[in-house]
């Protein structure tokens, strides 16, 4: 009876808290809607220019998602079957889309594919930059690791009896994969597909920097409408259309993700990789990590002159450059904001995962579909109206975009917690607070800390919101300052700063990973 009452209270808290969170999250946007909403702007649905942008956004996102899935198949199979250095590298590539800052990726692509880049110097001119090919290659680089991780992990959770039964039926490897494994891992594929499609559909830095003026997604159009002619009503219409499309896709996929099959704990498949799988896995790993290495090499290597130098790294900390771009201040600000926002986002994400209701299914994850550019301009307008400090507004924006990720990252750990342990604590006389503090929290702390540092890395490299808010002169952040260095033709300093930011992000996360592993062992 006690459990039933507790469950009812918990459910009520979940609905109430989730509703309040959504209201608070959308509050800054309400000010824009109140002052600039024009019903006639919905006639833009008939505008051929808008329809071209909408079609291209959908087309490139779908194409990017399909290509990312195709590219990821063999590496995922290789990871599911092997436990070695290559499989570990491929599995850890899941961190690339979250931890490799967009500005760093753009600089790496320019270094490789520009007319004076690495490929051009060896006599190969692919004509990639400022084409659809550049957008697709960048999206595959960023997003295919999501498919690799989701598919390989899902394959490893299929119970061994399934494979034994398929062998008894006389099925070969291909038939087993298509008729048995694929239906079982389909929910994981659909989850990965939604994430990849969302990130590609809302692509901003990639399209802005690699696509050129010929290509524009809805996200880029929102930023242009806001920053170019301050057409808030038009930007609002674009943002609503974008959110509606992603909300509908999430709603459809959520109804398809009803897993009835009970998965086993992850373990490597008892099968050998074919030479083709191994070769493709190696090539895929080379593709992913070569771009990162080239991006990181900018900290000490001048690709234009093919010389090693630390001059441009040291120049980042010179008084002259810092008076103009506030580089050191941007690093300090980014670290502080990331610490505050990731702490709050992780706590809210845990709370939502623990108080899971249908509201979280249908409304929390679709928050990923809210335009970062529109969030940024809503926050800027809030500052104009009420003089709210930029520091608070930027933290609010980062929390807004991070809560769905924190919820998603924590969901499996919180869902998989053995509640029998809490029941035993209650029998021994512990109240809910003591049961959480002495039983649940010590078990979940490694997962909570891991998510905290993942969110920290994502926030540190975030670009869209801070770029749209135009806060470089008021509250500089590392990602925007890095972009400004490149825009003002400080290319070598920009490369060095991009490399430094990437090193900060990766060093923070992997140091935290070692710490959480020690906690897990203890």
C-alpha cells in the first residue's frame, strides 16, 4: 500500500515537475511570440523560397542519416564481435559528435579539402568545400558513430539462445542477421536514426561554414532572419515548423519503440569478423580519427608551410590579441558556464529519468528539436526587455538544450537500478532520503558523474546559441571567439585555439572517465 501511494506521488511529481519545466523553458520565447507574432506569416508556407529551404533541410538530413547508417553497419558488426584496440576506438567514437567542437571540425575540413589544403598538395582536388558533398561528409563524420554505438551495443545484448536456435534451423549468417538480429535491434536503430536525423536537420555550423551561400537549412534561415533583418516573426514561423516536424517524427518513432524482447547483459558475439568487416572497420576508424588528429595538429603545425611551430599557440595568450578577442576570458567563461549548466542539467535529467512519465517521452526529448538560433535570440530579447545578465541567460539556454541529453544518457542507468535494494532498505527502517543517500546514490554516482562530464564537454563547445546571442563583446565564450579569429583571418591562431579547446574537452572527459572507473571498482 505504501509502495502504491509512493508511486502515485512520484507520478504526480513527474507530471507537475515536467509541466513546470516546459513552461519555464519556453518562457523567453513567449516574449518574442507576444511582441512579434503575426498570423499572416504562416502564409510563408506558400513561399517557394521557404519550401526550397524546407525541402533541402529534410533532404540533406534524410540523406545524411541513411549514409551514416550504411557507413556504420560493418564497423558496428566488428565492434560487436571483437574486443581489441580498434573496436575500443570505434566504440569511443560515439563521443566525437558531442565533444569535437563544430568550429574545430570546420577548420579540420578546410585544412584537408581547401584549394591549398592537404589533398591539394598531393595533387588531388576533390572540389568538396561549399558543396552538398561537404555537408554530407561532415554529417557522416559527426553522426555515424551514434549508429556504431547503438547497433553494436544492441547486438551484444541479444541472448545467446537466439543464435543457437538459428543454427539449429540451419540459417546461415546473412539470414540470421536479416531475419532475427535486425528485427531485434530495430528499436536501437530507430533511436539512433532520430538523433542523427535531428542533428542533421538542425545543422548550423556545418551548413554555415561548409555549405556556402547556395545551401541553407531551416536553422541557418532562422539565424539569418534574426541577425540579418531582425525579422522575429519570420524566424518564429521557421522555428515552429522545425519543431513540429521533429516532434511528429519523435511521436511516430516513440510508438514504434515498444521493445517486448528481454535483452541480456552486453557481451561480445561468438563469431569471427570477415576480412571485409575488418578492412572497412579500419578504414572507418582512419576516417574518423584522421580528421581529429589533423584538427588537433593545428596547435603546433603550420599546414600551409608544412612547419612545426608553437608561435601561434603562444600568440593566443598575448596581450595584443586578448585585447581584441578576449581569448583567456573566453576560456574561463566557458569553463564556469559549463560547470554550472552541466550540474543543473544533470540533476534535472536524473530527476526526470527517475520520475519518468509519458510527459517525458513525448515532450522532453523533442526539446532537442527546438532551434538553438531561436533560443539564442529569445534570450537576447529577454536581456533587452528586462536587462537580465548575459551570464544567467546563457546558462539558461545551455540547460535548456542539455536536459534532454542528460535525460537520455541517464535513462538506462536509472531504469536498470534494482529497486529490491531500496525495498530492503525500507524494511530495515530507512526513510526515502536515507535510502537514496546510502543505497541508490552510491550505486548511480559513476553514471551521474559520467553524464555530468559528457554534458560539460557538449556545453563547452556549443556554438549556435552563443553565436546568435552576439555576446562576444559582452560575455565571450570559447566557441564564438574561435569563430571570430577565423572570420578576421587569424587562421593559424584559430587552428591553434580550436585544437586547444578540443584538448580541454577531451582531457576533461577522459580524466573523468578514469575517475568514474575507479569509483565503479570501489
